[in-house]
C-alpha cells in the first residue's frame, strides 16, 4: 500500500519478476518456485496473482513485457482516484 501512496497519479511501478504460466509449467520456473517456498515461505506468481497483489496495494496491472525466457517487466499504475 505504501508504494501506491508514493506514486503520483500519472506514475507507474515496474516490477521485474517471473510470471508463472499455470497452463504450461516450465521446469526452471517450477524449481525456482519450490526453492522460494523452502527458503522464503514465498512463491512465484501467475499473472492473476500479480493482478490481485497490485489491487491489494491500490495498483492496477496495466501491462507486461517479456525480458527473457524467465523474467518479465510488470507495469502497475495507481487505480484512478487513489493517488
């Protein structure tokens, strides 16, 4: 929530991370997901989970761009009327 509060209405937040495809799990991404669960009690997220996480923080997911086979740039902006 604090990130959304700090972003001006016309601003954006860019996150570089993995977006899991639940329809086509990748071996490398699955291994990273398991490792994150073991070490950090966390996990890799699907696009829908990124959307929900952003919404919970007052941000709207507006786009993604693949960077390489394992990472994407995830663009979030403040929900209209919240900044």
